[in-house]
C-alpha cells in the first residue's frame, strides 16, 4: 500500500495528528513505567519465606517479670513445655524474629577478625532447639545444630573476645555471597566479637524478617536461647487445626501466668497478608491507573478518528466512486493510525526513559528494563487498531453517492 497519500493527508491535518501522537506518547511513557512498578510489587509479594507458612502460628509474649518466682530462662522452657503438650502441636520453638515481622535487626559479617569494613549485613535468627523443624526449613548442605551447640544468650560475648557463637546455619544467599562457587559448610566468618563462627549448614531459603532494606538478603541462624523481652513462640501444626491450636496455646500461656497477655497472636499466613497489604494496594492502584489511561487513550483515538472521518467524508466518497473497496478504505485508516501510533510510541519510549530517570533520582527506583518498552508498544499498537476500527468501518460503509452528494 502506497503510504505517500497518508502522509500528504496528515500534513493537511496537523493538529488532529499531533493530538493523537501526544496522547499515545504520554500513555506509552506512563504505562511502561507503571507495568514495571506493578511487576516489581508482584515480585516482592512472591518472595518465599522458606518456612511452611500454612502450618505455622505465632504468639508474641511479653518478657517474664524479673520479680516473678521463676527466672526468664526457666520461664521460657516452662512455656515451651506447656505448648508442646497441646494436642495437634508438632513442633514449637522460641525465636527472636520471624518472617513478615515489623522490624529486622542486622549484624555486620566479616571474613577476617581484623577486617575493618563488613563484607555484608545479615539478619540473625536466635532460637531454641526445635527451630529448624518448626520453621520447616530445607537444608541443602551440612547438618542441623547439635544439642551441645545450644547456649544461652548470657553466655555469649558480643564485644571483644570471650565466648563466641558456637555455630551458624546460613541461607543460600549468604553462603554464595561469602564464598562464591565454594561449599560454605565448614567455613568461618566473624560477626559478634572476634571469635570465629563456623558454618555447619546451609538452608535453601530463609527470608529477612523485614525486607524494607533492599540491599540485605542474607540471614543466619544461631543456636542461642535468648530470654529477652518480646519472645516469639512459633508453633507448627496441621493447617486445618491452626486456629484451634492458636486459641488453645493462648489459653495455656494465660493459665500459667494470668498477668501475662499475648502481645500478638497470629497465623503466619495472616502475617504475610498484612505484611504485603500496602504492596497489594499499590499494585491494584497502578492497574486501575493503567486501565483508566488506556480507556481514555482509546476514547481519544475513537473521538479524533470519528471527527477525522467526518471531515474527510467527501474524500472517502470520491475514492469509493473511483473504485476503492471497503477493505481498502478500512486498511487506509488502520495504516494511518498505525503510523501515528508508531510516532507516538517512539516519543513515548523517550519519555518513559526520562520519567524513569526522574523516579530513580527522587525515589531510588531501579532502572527501567528495556523489555518493558516493547510491551508498552505492543499494547498501544493493538489499542490503536482496535480503537480506530469502528470509525474506519463506518467510513468504509459510506455509499459513494451519499458522500459526494454535495459536490
């Protein structure tokens, strides 16, 4: 098809053509970045925790009063024994942090004792003997902690020399960052004080308690029984019994000490739901924005195309009288719209890149991958063809006698 007549016509209707081009360019710039943001949110919400979430529940209890008849360490063991005795409980452990928590503590990790700068930051999980089985973590190398490796927090010296952490199990991300291409089991690192910490096992995945710091993806488990305030009791049970076990566990702890009230009592799946609530809302908002923008763009193309068809009614009639078929008229308008859309998309890609640079500077957003540009282009090409189809079909249906009646 000869496109020279199309360009000739566009030069005579510069305003309408420019409006369509600008509208498509703006839509392309916004949609490309919006799709990227939606994909980032979905990827964030899809991260695995490494735990058997549908089998877990968490009870966060306040610390045991130091004036009570039992000290904190013995009190935690008493609580664990009571929870372990409940019907339906498979495993139970006390741990300082849990995935999808409100906060996350991190510790510097070094490969040498005299190293001044940290190799990386990692989030430590401190827990009791049954923690790995309670979380349902999958070991990919090494072993679990031995019973004689568990120590109390009071026995650990975090500053200077003294007793260090006896062993550690790290996640795959930490192992690969510390010892790329090597087996991390048996290797040592330094974190708390100057005593080396030996890696005895590697788990496939153990997510950060809170991943608001995107630069941190390393986690490590220490066989340390911590009796500090705000201890989390994590219970593993059958998915169908979680709610009943949760109620029974809260009642059991209340029966031990009526003055202690659970700070938080949740199913792990509910914690995940709450944790990603803002991400889900933002993704839905961006989807709505994209749909609204596409609808507005389509309506704009339909409106301008309809006006354009009306303005060129006589021209269409003359072409029909000279032998142009309906299919040729329809194809003419579709090619014309495709050319305008292509110009708008090229400009839109440049605008999308510029908008992404602004977001990177102001909001620390990552660079827009090039793959999102053709996605936006294809969407707008299809939208343009669909939107112009009905005005073009109406133009092709105009009888030559009607279109040329006033000539």
